[in-house]
C-alpha cells in the first residue's frame, strides 16, 4: 500500500504481458484485434500487468513469461551482463521481474535478476563516482530506471561535494526556476 | 537536510556538514585585548595579544577575517604528519585513524581563510587531496563486496564528509540487494552458496542497517 | 480506455525534468474522468443483464461476471492514476513554498490548476500564522549562515521603495550592487532576482 501513489510503480504495472483466458469474458473491448467484445476461453490476449495480475488471482487467466525474460536475454546476461541493453527490454526490468516472478510458474527469474543486478552494480559503482561520466555515454543508455536512480544518487552526492569544495556563492536560484529564467523582461 | 538539499536522498548538504565542523576547537594567536566571551557553547578568552587561545573554528575564522588574529594550523596539518598518513593509507586496506572526523571541512576552511598561516600550504593541500582519493578508493572496494546477505556495512574510521557522500548510495544499493535476494524470489535449493557453510536463515531480515564505526583519534 | 490514458497522465509527470512541474493537463484529466463513467455504465449494464437472467451476481462466474470484473478493475486503476497525479503534484506545490517563497512567479503560476493555486495560498497563509505564533521565520537560512551581511547584485528590476526587515527602504535598480542582510536577500536570490557576489 505504501506504493499506491508511487508513479514508477504505476508505470511499471502498465507493461504488457500475454495471457490465456481460462474463462470467457463478455462486454469488454480490450483486445483491439477482436471484432466483437467477447473473449473466448482459451484465447490469447495482451493485457497490462495490473489487469493480468488481478485476473490471475481469481483464476480467470494464466500468465505467460514476458519476452524480456526469454532465453535469448538470459544467455546474454550470463555471458556479459554489464553490456546487455536492459532498458530496451523493459525500462523497469528489475521491478517488473519481481512482480512477475510470483505469478508465472517460473522460479528462476529471481535468480536471474539477482545475478544481473550484482554484476551490473559493480559497473555502476565504479562509473558513478567519476565525474567524467555523462548522460550521453553508451553505458547510461543500457541502464534500467532503477540503476539510473542508483547512479544519479551517487553522482549528485559527488557533484554537490565538489561544488562545495570550489567555494563561491552559497545562495542559489530555486532549482525549479533554473534554466527557464528569461534574462530580459 | 534542510532547504535546497534533496531530502529524499537523506543527504546532509556539504554546507551543513561544514557548519557542524565549525564547532571544532582550534588555537589562535590574537592581536587584540578582549575580555572573555560568554557564549552559549562555552566561555572563550580572555584574549591577550600573542597568547595562544582556544576557540571554536567559526569564531577563529570570523576574527581572522577582521584581521584580529592568526590561526595556528592543527598538529595533523603539517607536511611531515600528512606525508606519514599518506604512506600509511597507501600501505594498508584499513582506514587510518590519525585524521580527525572533520578533516575535510576543517582543512578547506583553513585554506580559504588562513592560507598565510599554514607553512607549505600548496604541498599540504595536495597531500590532503591525495589522502582523500586513496581513502575513497578503499571505500569503493569495500562497497563492491555487497551481497544479499549484507545486513550491515561496517567501515571503520571514515570521516564525516566521506560518510555523507556515500550514505545515500549505500542506502539505496542495500535496499535493492535486499529486495532481490529475498527468499521469496530465490528459493533455497537454488541459492548460490557463498563458500560458506549453508546456514539456515536465522539472520534477522528486519531492516538493513548501516553502521559506520568511527573511531577518531583527535590530537589535542 | 482500460487505464491507458490514466497512465499517460503519469508518464507526462514522470518525464518532466526533475523538480520541474509540467502544466496541469486538464484535458487529459477530464478524459480519464469520462472513461471512469463509461466503465461504470458498462459495468452496470452487465450486472443488470446477469440479474435479468436470474443469476446471483456474487457467485455466478459466467462471462458477464468476468466482463464486469474487468470494467471494475479498470475503474479502480483509473482512480489510482488520478489520485497519484493529484497527490504528486500537491507534494510539489507544497515544496514550492520552501524553495521559492510566498509569492509565486508568473511562469510557475501558469502551470498550476486553479485548485492548486488555492491550495498553495492556503498553505502559505497557514505557515505564516504558524510562524508568527512562534515568532520565528522558518523559511530563511536554507543554507547554513556564514556572515550576517552579503553583497548582492540585482539582476532584474525589482522596483523602488522596497521595505526591508529593519524598516529601511531601498531602491533595487538593475545591475546595482548592495550590501544586504542575508535574511532579506535570500528570498530575492531564490526567485532569481538577485545574485550573490563573492570575493
């Protein structure tokens, strides 16, 4: 419940998964490819995670493992996880994985997430604390949102320390106004 | 944690840390005569010209700015001592305990306001920078050794500024590890054994704590 | 439908630059609201259909039941999106008081919805009455103080006859340099109207 208002959580749950309806459902136009608003039992539909999760709890659907956790990705992670582009698979790779793992019948996802995170974390650690690393670099584009969060935490702590060390004006324009200020009226 | 700094990160701003460091006592040589100052934090003085007096750092800087004193650099801020500390840092993986808790903040304040009172100021400055670099690399090496079983992180003898820089990162990293290495996600038979005898999960999985054990050796 | 627009609202909020508030998207907000009503109507018609067939709504798990369930879940999801949108923006509006002060510049005011403006004004009034009952100004010294007076340069024409805390008046013409009390200057600096000079 503490995540009710959390924006990232809501966006994570919008990821689509493919499900197989165990029971029929009428009066719903959720499948854009269907002509009528009736879903037959046994049909395969793409649903957002939040809906799939709730329906699965009531045994109305069964959920398939999403493509971002398929065999190809697993092999790539095993080979060299630090260079796998996880963001293009799913921007919230870890969060989504944690949510998906209990409801699909796959017990290896948890371990996959953990080992991927562990080795990528080392890379984030070393790169985050050096100032030469910027948002435009290649490594940044393959990080998931959670990793970017971690990385930015370290960056901003380091940056504010460096700024203090240089000295200079201590009072600043409020961050919300910065860069949008027109200098002439 | 107030104002413009980011409260979500549980980060004290560097200025706030400096503010706390300004309470440290340093020695000055006043060039004026003044009766004792009775402040909330204590009584300082009386001030007699050429007699060494102990005052808090903020007072020393204020007096120095108005030309009323000169500041004696602390004992640890000498060329010989710092060279020795740098050697000790480079030789061992442990953090040296010879520098005071607030050495970063104190040294920066003195460089800014009392440069003329410090002998070999450029050498001293570059030595402190080197020491800081070496120590920070050690912290990074320690951080690499995280795993899901890490409940507490213990790094001895970190200084205030170093702790402040890594605190938010460690907090978030630990949370992430905790979430991913939970028994719900990774069922026991498939857990990788960390070359330790397989202990049944008796370790309390309440909240991950970070303890920075700081033993400072403040030279008087 | 089915929560997609609700999520879009939130994606807008999350893709804004950190700390900046995007314009309140009242169009999209109204659309999500309308979707909620639509889901509700469909839900009701499915339930009515079940009742006409003489089925017990609670226990009969036929196709209509599942359809109604999906509509109900979509409704709840839209509600969550709307609530999160308003809640996160309200958080941001509250923090404006501490970052900028009691007077909002026009460019920020344009981005708030009417009720958010009212919320800000009430919050500001509350804070003022609290501070006056304590006789402490909580909004100063956001950065730990060093010297009581600082040197500043005026960036924008603020005007003449501004009354400062020690009841003196000052004329702040553009590019003029003044030696002000730190607590007075702070609010102008955070709004970008003055800058601190060092050295």
